[in-house]
């Protein structure tokens, strides 16, 4: 019997200039997961085609998006319903940025614009005590660096969620619901070049908001500990991987 694929749920696309140089979100994820192509299936959540039955996926990982969860577009509501079915089927899930916020909103949390504006650049992530016995986060150091770019935030976690990580700007950088469903606000799939491309794209808006673009860009670095989360998730989702 053919093994079930790990489904990459495509919720958006990167900027055109970044895509020309680096490919799109699903390519960045595939590189970080370090799984063979046949072990992955890309599903565009914005397309009108029916979504697959959750039990046909070994697990799922949702990309970020330039769309906002609070838009509550029809495709987002459909994705949220499918996500609840995925969790009911006890399949592993990892939501990144938009995928993190959609998980929270789908399960009764509250998402809106961050009251302090946009977080962008390579930032420190601090683990919470509950991460010590978490299947995904227990492999990470208590403090590590990660790439972040978001204007919205999970202001309130869904009922029963376990708070796993945050920092001084973003309280809810990571949480878990149930045994194997995670939301992370930061971007483990970003490499340094991807993050610099985002800083450059947002530069006019950042300057208008009084942020020091040169300092943010200079602080961008590789984030190997954050990147390792994707490999850990692959091991949890695809038996025999790595």
C-alpha cells in the first residue's frame, strides 16, 4: 500500500520577486522537511477543487499567507472546517503564521491586528515551561532565533491550548492543542535570504512606521534551531522519515 503523503496546505504565495529567485512557500517547506517529493502533496486552499479527506493525509502543514485571517474569506472558512476534521481524525498538524492564526480562530481563539504593529526580522524566541515535555518543542534550546513577519496575532489562545513559546513582542509564538496539533507564529521555513527579501519588500512601510530598516536587515541571520522544527515534524508525521 502506498504511504499517505504529508499534505502541504498552500494558503498564499510569496512576493513575485522572491518567487523568481527562491520558489514559493511550498518549495521552502519541502526543502526544510527534507522529505522526498513523493512523500508530499501540495493542496492550494484557495482553489475551488474539493479538499481531500483528512484521513488521506499522514499529516498537514499550512503555509503563511499575505491574506489576513480576519478577512474570513470563503476559502478560509472552508479550510477552518477541514482543519477541525483533520484534528478529529487525529492527524498531526503544523500551522505557520497564517496557519497558526487560522488554527487558533478555528478552535475558538481570538485573532486580530497586533496592537504594537508589525514584527519583522530575526527575533529571539523563548520557550515556556510546558515545552519541556512537548513532542515537537522539547528538542529546542530554551532560547533560539527565528524569522518573523506578521501584522496579526493570536490575542487569545483557544480553550485548552498549551502555551509553548513567545517573546517580549509576541506572547503567543507557539501553542499546541490536543496531542499533535501546533501553531507557530514564526517561520521555520525561511532562510536568511528569504527574510532579507521580506524586509526589503516592507521597507517603505517600516520606515513610515518609524522602524530602522537598516538595523532590522543587519540583524537577519540563519536560524538552524527554528529550521529543525520542520524535520522534527516530518518525523512525527511520516513514519520512517530521516
